[in-house]
């Protein structure tokens, strides 16, 4: 086969794979009870139930008055936070646009931008009790690259939490399996009384995501 024939063949196969994968995604969405429940409950994402489940287990939102939501879009976690602790002040950030949520200050910017931490700190106007991050880097399909990019986000989120949490505060972050490598765990153990992992039932079994929950911030 000629070079251009081979290229065309590869393009056709890639397009076919993409279309098969979007059909699978659509099928999964249609059959997913959490997607149906989110629609019924008015939540913008099925991810809302991950926070609800982890909150039931770890009491993350109990007594929180200032909450930071890193990777807020489309807004499910902040909706849950506002519903369960209506008096709490919530500040969120995302690369993507997020439809407004009453009582929530939202920044559309990259959390890795030098200006982002200051913008969040100023909007909060004080230390927070809960820093939660559901951020995940866009995957490129190369395991090590994906792992490193997501770890970069988690580490930046952890440092933000260390600098902005009140004593006793909580840090919750999404990590990829094997993602809480020793450096991150050591950092969290140094600054928090307890560090645990959770895979809430709403997190798809096939997905490599986990959550790390660090509670009892020891203070700066
Ligand atoms: C799984 S979604 C969050 C879902 C959200 N917890 C909810 O319940 O609706 C992850 C979000 O992280 C955001 N994100 C990824 N990298 C980011 C970055 N560097 N700065 C800000 N947001 C980021 C993505 O744009 C995406 O919207």
C-alpha cells in the first residue's frame, strides 16, 4: 500500500475507535443511575454523589464556613456544599466556564497560573476550613505523563491548602491510582493528623481515580 493509502487507513481506524468510544460513553451515561439521580436532584454532575458519599463517611463539610472548590466545573460539588452548609462561603476555580451558583464566587482561570492562589485568597478573605480538589489533567493516553500532570495539580493543591487552611481544616483531593506517591503522603502526614484514601461508590470501578483525605490540619 502507498504511504498516503496507509495514512488514510490509520485515520479511518482512529475515527472508528473514537466513534466507538463515544458510543460506549453515551451508553454508559444513559444506563448510569447516578446520572439519572443527578438530573432528578438538580445536580450538574454525577460527581456530586462522590462528595455526598465521602461527606457521609468523613464529615468533610460539618461546620465548614469557608470552602475552596478547585476544578469546580460544572459545579456539582459546590451545589452540594451550598445545600449541606448553606451559610458557608464557597470560592471555586476552573479552566472552564461554570454557570453561576448562588453564594459561590467563581474564577475562570488556570489554578497553576501564578495569580490564581492570590485571587482565591482575596475572595475568601480569611483562612478556610475545607480545600477540595476534583481537578484532573486532560489525559494524553501516556500513563506516566498523565500521572505526572495530575500529580503536579495535586501537589499545587496540597500546598495551597497548607497555606490557606485554618487549624483543624481538611484537604480532599482526587489522585490517580498509585498517585499519592511517597513525597505527597509525607507532606500531608507532616501537616495533618490523619491521611486516608477513599474510593466512593459513585466513582466508577474501572476508573483509576481515588481520593486522598487529610484531616486535622496542624496549623502553619
Ligand atoms: C471532574 S471535573 C470536576 C467536577 C466537579 N467536582 C463537579 O462536581 O461538578 C474536573 C475539573 O477540573 C478542571 N481542571 C483541570 N485542570 C485545571 C487547572 N489547571 N485549573 C483549573 N481547573 C482545572 C477541569 O476543567 C474540570 O472541569
